[in-house]
DNA sequence: GAGTGGATTTCGCAT
DNA sequence: ATGCGAAGTCCACTC
C-alpha cells in the first residue's frame, strides 16, 4: 500500500521542508496551489498567477497542469533534472515558495512560484505493472511480414526498414509478377505527405535499379484528395486496419518469421 | 482560494459518491490508488495493476500517470468526454471502482479500475492567468517580416504562408538582385527533412514560374550531414536564433507591418 | 552523442 | 468537419 502524507494549507515554510525532503528522497509530490510559472530554454514562456496542480515524480519529471486540457502548461521531462527549492520574500512582505527544475541538455529551466499552497501530498508509489500497446505502426509491419497475403496475394517480403537515401522503407518485397514492391505503412488516414514519402523512396530506388517498381501505400484509409495524387504517381493503395493487424499477431499461426522480428 | 476536499483511504462506495458528484459538477478530481487500465480505440492498451495518479479535469480530460515519466500512461483529451462511474464486484468478492471515459470522435475509451484508493481530492481551481510563449516558429517568421535584413541585406518579403502545391511556404520574397526567394523556417536544428521540404517547394514553384529561384533555409543550426545536401541542391542556409527573433519582436521599432501580422 | 521517424501524438488554423 | 503542419513536442532506436 502506498504511504501517503497529506498537508492541507500548510505554511510555506512547512511545505518547503516537506518538499525538499521528498524530492531528495525521490518521492512523488503533488501540489495544489496558486502559482505563477516561468520557463526558459529552447523557448521561453510566462504563466501568470492562478490555481494549478504541480507534480514532481520520482525520476525528476515536473508537470504543471491547469484545470483544463490534456497537456501540462509547463513541464520538465525526468531523467537529468535538478531541483532547487527555496523561499523568498516578495515586495509586499509576503513569502513565496520557489520550485525550480533545471536540466542541461538542452539547457532549460522551469520555475514555479507558489504564493499559497492548498494541498501538498507526498507519496511513494509502487508501480511495476506491465504496459502493453497493440496496433501500432510497428504491429502493422509485423503483420504484413508474418502474413504477406493481407497486402496482396503472392506478395513476398524481402526486407524491412531498409535504408534508402531519403530515409527508411517500411517493407520491401516482390509481387506475384516478380516486380519490386515498396510498401509504406501508416497507422492512420494517409494524406499527401505519406504519398510523397513513398514516391520519394521509389524515385530514389529507380535511380539504382532498372527493374519495374511498384509502390503500395498501406493505411486504414486515404485522406480526401489523396487518391488523385496516387493515380498521378501510379501508386497503389491497400486499406488495412491496424487493429486487424494486431489480431493477426495475437493468434500465432506463422511461426517461422518470429525470431526474424 | 480553491475549495478543496480531501478523503484519505475512503471506502470505494464513499469514493464513488464523491467522484460521481464531482465529475457531474465539472470539478477537478485527483485520485491516488491501485488500479489497472484498459484503453480501446485507435489502438488498444492494457496496463496491469499498480499505484498511480489519476486526474479528471473540468473539461473532461483524463490523465493516468505512473510514478515516472513526463507522459501519462493512459489519457483522454478533454472536450467531448463522457464519464461512466460504477462499482463492481470481482471474483474474489472484492469490489472495484470503475472510472470510464468515452468519446466518439474518434471512438475510444479509457477505463480505470481502482482496487483501492489512497487519496481522493476534489477541487475547484480558479485559473485565468495568461500564458505567453516566446520564440516559436511563428515568432521567427514575424521577425523576418518585420526586419527582413536579419535574413540578408536587401531582402524584401512579398507574402507569407503562401500555398503552393505540396504545402505552405513560410516566407516568400525577393532578394537584392531581384531573384525570387523561398524561405523555410525551422525553430530547431534543421535536418534533411527540412531541406527536402524546401526543395520540394522550389521544385513546385519552378514548374510555374520561369524566373530564377533561390531557397533559404532558416534555423538555429544545421544537422551534421545537411550542408552537403544543401550544396547539392543549390540552397542557402541562414543561421537564426529563435530567441533573437523573439527579442526583435519585443522591441517594436518597425510599426508599419504590425497590422499585417 | 546526434540523427531519424513514430505517436492512442495533441493542438490550432485554414479550407 | 477535414486537412495540414508545428510542437519547448517526447521517446525509442540506430549509427
């Protein structure tokens, strides 16, 4: 069971002591209070005073959350973050608790200035639960390699993530007629960008090989104007649902390729 | 001052009541406890049991944070999220508190299953503080438009964010010799991708205009192999620091263009 | 250490 | 609503 310590409306000095100790001991801290925030580094930002939630995690990650939105308004990724905690007097004689996170690559810092603290929670969370994600682009690639017929009948993969000049070809193979096939995979609706990427690969390969080359764009669906562009460039499209791919991977029927992946 | 209500190790039933009411009233809720999480939608994920922090924001955003890392392990962006809260009995006779967030575009859901709750905090945060970010790519663009000489002497901008076939040209102008100039701006180290993007714009414009066209890539610095690619394609590079651009914008000297931006 | 591309990317803006 | 590209993107992986 998590050990949790809770302080409601602590004095800033009390909060300072607790915060300092908790961060030194790499505990997880949660703060709710009125603060303003400055960020300096790759860019700079200024957040004026308001009530927010701040979290300092075990690994030194810092998050400042406003009461709306998925993203933190200010943050610092964990890993190489150093913290400086202090109390300062401001103009009106009031005190302010400063929580500053600094890292050096890239050089940047987030300083949170707490005017008041409504709640401070220090906890030691135990979390070794496994996280698994299914139906990523990588899953789609694996599915095509394990069961090439989902791309088209007779397709035989040769290699994958092959380096060609402009980048990496997702899958590379031969179709039933013996033509070279370059496959570009997108896990979401494919737009112009995906098509141009595929075209670029093909163009680059054409300059080296004199064989006929086909390009197939694989994605759950095409963005609106995209079919026309595909036609213009003479490329094919194959609709493929990432979830279907995840299903294919979940029932292991083709065993041979597994160590290959 | 934020109104805050705190429950330490509440019964699941008590937590259920509080949670239901808080979410109905669009308050911000913070939960610490042992849970497992399922996500289904664009992809699927499964997170096994462990101690985590869950936050439900006013706008319906849901975040589940592990004790490490900048990113939430599971989440749902706010806006059109609907919540379903319930208590269920599981095999061993124990109960479980279910917090499920659902949205329909895209169709997906996150279900958090709390086995125990260490802490539940309900608060109404008041936050109207203004957030300002400086030195974005947009700031760089504005700086070039307001003070074109930072790009090069004699440069005269014609338009910006101009649509050409593959996308949008950041800035478009004429140099001191009267040649057309296409400017591609990156706020970070520019790599091959940025160069290819610029090349594509120029290529597309060349097919329409018969004038000589120059391309200038603007970024704080170039990635390693990138200079060679620029040379090959006959493009120029101009080092420009986003922060310097932000400074230029902060001291308003050229007034004429302002309403233009 | 830098480069490269994916992400349940999210977000915002323009069409 | 859809498309499109930026982001303090972060992150994992390769060279």
